[in-house]
C-alpha cells in the first residue's frame, strides 16, 4: 500500500515567537497559524506587536526566540524560498521613490523571475482595476499616499503568492479601493489553498473579512478564533468585535476613565 | 524670536536629520539591535565624525598648498618644465586650492541634500506657531549645520596657512577668496538641489524622458566636474598660465583675471609683493579690482539668497509632468542581476548624487581623451594619457563602488522582503561598476584611436585591468553588505557614512592598483610581458576576492 502523502504545511505557522528591540520585548511567545483558504486578522492597539510579527514573517526581523514557517520554510534560514511564496504590503509606503510604478513593477517581476507575458497581463489587469493608468509612468515620489498604497498592493498580487501578508493594507485607500480590496481578498482565498495574514485596528473590516482573528496586547495573544468563537467567550452573545477586543485587552474601563477625565478638563 | 531661538530649534531639527541620514527610518529601515536610547547619540556622533573627515581633508589640502607656497621658488622650476615666476605660481596654487574647496563642499552638498529633502525635517516645522522669519532662519541654520565644520575649517585654516607662507597681509587677502568659495559651494548645492526637485525627480518614465533626464544630469554635473577636473587638468592650467603671463599684460590675461577663482587667488600675491608681482597693466589693476569686488558682492548676495532659499527648496513640491494615461501596459522582465543594474540606473537618473558618481569617471576620461588633442601633445604622450585615463576611471569606479550600495537605503526594508539574494544584489552593483569602467574606456578609445599608434596595447590594457576592477568591487561590496547585515543598518551616503565608505574603499583601491603597478614597473622592459603579468595579477586577485561573495550563504 502506498504511503499516504505528507500533509502540506500550512501557509503560515508561528511558533512561540518572541521579538525584542534592545531590552524591550515587542512580542512574547506568540503562536498562531494561517490555514489554507483563510484570512487571519491580527488585531491590536498601537504598539501591540502586530507589525513586529509581520516583519518577522517577511524576514525583516530576526526572532529572539521561537520560529516562523512559511509553507514550511523559515524566513531566517531559508529566506529566498519563504520570500518567493509571500506577497507583502508594508504598513508605510516604502518604495523606490525615484522609480515609476511601471519601473517598480518591472523590477519586482524581474526579481521574482515571472514570465513577461504573464506579468504584463496581470499587471495590466491590476493597474486597470486599481485605476493607476494615469500614474503608471509618474515617479512614485510624486504620488499620493493612497496611490502608493495601490502600487504596493499591485506589486504584492503580481505573482499571485500563496501567502499574502498585509500590514494595515487599507490605510490611505479611497472607499472604492477599500471595497475592491475586500472583494479581491475574499476571492483570493476562495480556492482553499492560499492564505492571508492581515493586520488592522479597524474592527469593522476585520469583522467583515477575516475567517479568524487573533487579538494581540503588549505582544501577547489574548484571544483567537472566529467571530462565533470569540462571541461565545464574551459576556454578551451579540457583542461586536470592538467590544470583544476592549474586553480582552481590558481597555473598556480605561476608555471610560479617559473620556471622563477629558470631560472634566 | 531671534537667531538664538532659531539656533536652538535648528538643533532639534538637525538631530532628526542626523538620525534619518544614519538610520533611514523614513525609508523604512527597522530598528537596529542595541539600546534604542543609544540611537540619537550614535547618529549625532557619526555625522560629526563625517563632517570632521571632510574638514580634515580640506585642512590637509590647505596645508599641502601652504607647503607649495612656502617653497614656490624651489618647487616651481622642478615641477614645471617652463619658467613661472613665484607670485604667479602662488596664484595658480591658490586657484587650485579654492577650486578644490568649492568642489569638495559642493560634492558634499550633492551627497546630503537628498537626505535633507527626504528627511522631512523642514515641513514638520511649518504647522508650528512660528513666524516666517524664524522658520526661514531655522531652515538656513539646519542647512549650514550640514557644512559647519568643513566651512569653518577653510575659513580659519586657509588664512592662517597662507599667512604663514606669504605673510600676514597675504593671509588677510585670501579671506575674500575663501568666503566666496564657501558661499558659492553652499549656493550651488542648493541651486542644483532645487533643479533636482523641479526638473529631475518628477520627470516621467519612458525612453525619451530617460535620455532627457541624463542630459539634464550631464549638464548639471559638468560644473562640479569642472572643479574636480582641475586636478586632472592642473598641468595644462599651469602651462596656459605660463603662456599668458609671458605675453601679459594682454586681453587673455585680463580674461583670466575675470575667471573665478583666479582674481581672488591672486590677491595674496599682490598683498605680499604689490601690483608688480603680477604682470598687470593699468587695465589689469582695474580688472582685478572689479573682479574682486564683483565676486565679493556676488558671494554676499549668494549668502543672502541661501538664507531664504533653503526653506523654499525644502518645502517645494516635486515638479510633476502633466498626468496622462499610460499608452502601453506591458512589463519588461529581465534577469534579476540585470534588473538590479537597470533599477540603479533608473534611480540614478533621478538622483543627482548617484548620477554624479556614475558620470564622474566617464567625464574624467572624456577630459583626458580631449587633452590628447592639446597643441604639442605627441603620439607617445597621447598613449600615456590614454592609459592614464583608463587607470583613473578604474580607480574612480572602484572608489565609488560602495556608494552604489547606498541606493538600497531608498527602500531598504521592502527590498529585503523580495526574494533577492545577496549575490544577485552585489553582482548587479558590480555590473554597474564594470559598466562605468568599460564606458569610460570606450570614451577614451573613441577619442584617441586616431592619435595612438597601437590601439591593441590600449585594448589589452583595458582587458587586463578588467578582472581587477571586478575583484575590487566584489571585495568592497561584499564587505559593505556584511557590515550592513551585521549592524542591521543600511550603508548610507558617503557623507553620513564616510568612515565606512573610506575604510572599505581602501582594500578595493589596493586591489585595483596592484595590476597597474605591475604594468608600470615592467613596461620599460617589455610591454607585452607587462600586459601579461598585469592580467595574471588581476586574475589572481579575482580568484582571491570571489570567495568574499560566493563563499557565503545565498540570502
């Protein structure tokens, strides 16, 4: 009888990940998994460790402990194979500002060794979908933040990576592009093979889009699961994600106290 | 709110500028290891070190000039094959010194202006409740702080050095010259920076536009090169000076008296020996006075202009071409190494600092190639000049090699998330250095092919040196990459990372020089043997340096 095929590793596995900057811990023993066909939302306040986690996934930050595996490849020890499988949209628009979007996409397609015809076809479709035609040959330095964000999204989708890593991807986007992005992401994972790791602090977006969410607070995962699972653990069955988030991070009282204090002044 | 308040504010802004220049956080670099509290003091220290390096270099040049001035009567007949009176020789030396002062300060400005513009320190101040005068003063002071040590060095050391060599009056007489040199360099840096923002940075992509951008950049680089070229063209300058003084007073000499910085450089000779020290006719004295007054007024005007223009340049929006829908959407996909090279060339075409590094060796070759057509130049002289031009371009391309790695700072963190191996990255940069070397050599060959008797020797020389240029670049860029990865910080521009850039360039320059030394020491015995041994030396170096890159991991 033939041996059963080894199970395919998940798009992303984070195992007891710790990240420190100098003496300051940013992420503490974080474990999570992005499964095939899943959009995993990473929620947290400012400085909760979302971006640090994402940077370790894309190989920018070396973990102080634990490890990250992208389809079984460690971004630290097997960086090229891990990065080939990732499409990344950073939190801030960090691009080669002297290049035009066309030149930037040509560089990305060349580094990723994409076939010319395929990249042209996909590039054209994405540029048209995100309405970048007028800015296609303008230097990135002259573009608005929203347009830069669109260029980054197009670059991340150009090679149709099996894992999309998106750090606050809807920042700066206009309502049309936000809607487009949400629909693209929903369809992107529909084939049941790809995964998306998505960081945001917009509860509404996470609620609409994510199959599961993880709530980070001071570098620690306070809660994880689908909306249904998280509601089951909440005090009210109809709690919104915002209420669940504030409950898990124990910020509800803090917010009330802050508002009261502001009213007094 | 007076200057004192503006100075205090400029200190805060300059600290931010130093931090961004060193760590490039705005370009997306992540926090390096070590204590975050140490970042600001470390950035401050590194910028001061870099400024001290530039200042030290200027001081050394000044002291060298001072030694030449002290021993003019002894040196001039030994250095030059024609008679040149000591006061004229002194004026020539000081012309060279002031030209180099302008060149170094201007070059420093080219390196750091992009940091000033991209750091965003000036726009951050705008929404604060500060009046226009204070904002203008703060901007001007931040700009001056970029140059303070080097400028103060030339303003203080030059009069002392000249005074020591030629007397107190001569020391005082050089003051207008150094003031004008410093002011012009600061103004030129700003003018070229403004030009960059208005015409180059926002230019559209595409073939025609690329050609236009490079044309702009060549026009823009030529004056800066003109100053650098003074070193290359110094023998021709002194020869021309001798010819002009032999026929002086003449219209030619009067025209020379109008050309910056000669009139200001002549003042110490006049101060030390009176107007009879120079071959000035009655008209010449008037021309000298008029030129001096004119340049001093221009320098004062430039200083006033710089005071107001820094803020305008810092806040100026990028000049963008009229938006137009793209006509084609096809992407040109090439190999990863070539893509690094093409990306660097595209970035350089909109970044004058990098364009300057690429164009300098090429323009240097062009100047030396044209020099072979100078009247009286023999075929043998043309051959020597041609080989000298190749030598110079090999060394210049090698010296600037590490600076090309600084392009990666522009999107450092994003670039590191792409599946781009260190090898590919370094080989792309090596290809750029090699390209500069070959284009420079091609320019010389194109110019001198009719002037030299044996083009095969020239081509053999270029090819024999080629492995050494590759070896030197591999060594330098491999070392830079290791350092950048180990320290977790991108190698920044030559200004902010001067120590790194210079220290890493030294082994590279040695590697590039060894085959050249082998050739020149054996050439007299047998040219073909010299070429053969030169090639062997270069190949051995290539074999030795390749493991620096290929002996390590792929990521």
